[in-house]
């Protein structure tokens, strides 16, 4: 038991645990729609696209969260603008902005005197540096994510499965898409400090994708994804503490490992005759 509970008796590890759990729930709420809507590439691009804003905010001594939010919004608007061109596919626009924003962020960070340290922190996060004020921000982000999810559940559900049906029902799919992107932006911005811009994709996609193999109802997928994300957070922090690995990366890797375990278990389940289940 000491092996399991000892690390969380240390103050900064306990804060990391709470931060990771809050992020797990936020990512479960947003990530479920990402998986159902097929927005994985878009979410990955937005996670990388916030690097320039974070880098500029760091150099100017401003709020990293505000910089990340502005950069993510710029990324989303850029993708929307490019996707209107009949000569370019949506994936092409996302890919170009993905590389351009990431490169711009690295160039901006290279202007700092602690280039390697800053870039590592931005890309891979520092969950063990989570402060009490960060937990308050994450709690506020969770409340906002819950409000958006509950208020827009019907519109998001229709949009995820049939955009034309959503329009027929008068659910304003354009507005719903914008709010879904806002929810995604909120999750990415709130999470980057914990797992960084490169690894937030793991917590955002892996738990909902793992749970989607076992549940048909959206609330069940969200609840299961939050639980899987929480398990990944605890396992990642324990492995990091005992084996000296990077905490944020280990948490993200644990989430991805949970997905593959879920895939294997679902494969075994599907091979069992229905009469034997």
C-alpha cells in the first residue's frame, strides 16, 4: 500500500493528481464529441497550434492560458477560412496550419535564453508543477465544459451523426459546430499545462475511443472516459514517481495503453458467441 499511496502524500504530487483528474473529466466531455464527430486531426492540430500564443505570452510575461486560447482560436478560424476554398480539402488546410503554427512557436521560443527548458515545458507539460491557482482554473474550466455539454447536448448529438438532420430539426448546425470547437479549445487550453501541447491529444482521444467500444449512449461514454482518464492519471504518476520517467508523457502513454487494452478486450468479447455471454 505504501507503494501506491506514498507518492500522493507529497504535496506537489497530490496537486498533480488533482490536476490530472480534473483534466481527465474535461477531456472526457470534449473528447467524446471529437471521437463521434471525427475531429481527431482537427483537435491534434489545435493542440499544436496554440504553441505560438503560449510562447509569445511567456516572452512578454503574460498569461499562458490567454495566449494559448487566442492561438487556438486563430488556428480554428484559419482552418475554417481555408476549408471554404473549393480547391483545397479541409485536411490540407489543417495540415498546413498545423506545421506553420508549430514552426512559428518553435521560432518564437528560440528567442528565449532558456530555449530547451521552455520548449520542453510547452511541448510536454509539467504536471508536477501544478499550483493551487492552476487547480482553481481547471475547476472553472470543468464547470464551463459541463455547462456547454449539458446545454448543447441535443444539438451536438444531431451534429455528430447527421448535419443535414440537425439543420432540418432547426438546431443550427453552424452554431453547434462553433460551440463544439469552443468546447474543444477549452479542453486543450486547460490541459496543456499538465501534459503539454504534444501530449494533450492522448488524454483527449484515447479514453473516449476506448470507452466507445463498450458503450452506446453518449453519457455512458463520457463517464467511462472520465474513469479511464483518471486511471491513466493515477498509473502515470505512480510509474513516473517510482521509475523516474517524465510525468506528463507517462500519463499520456498510460491513456493510450488503456485504449489498446480496451481494443484487445473488445476483440476477445466479439469472438465469444452471443449465447455464451
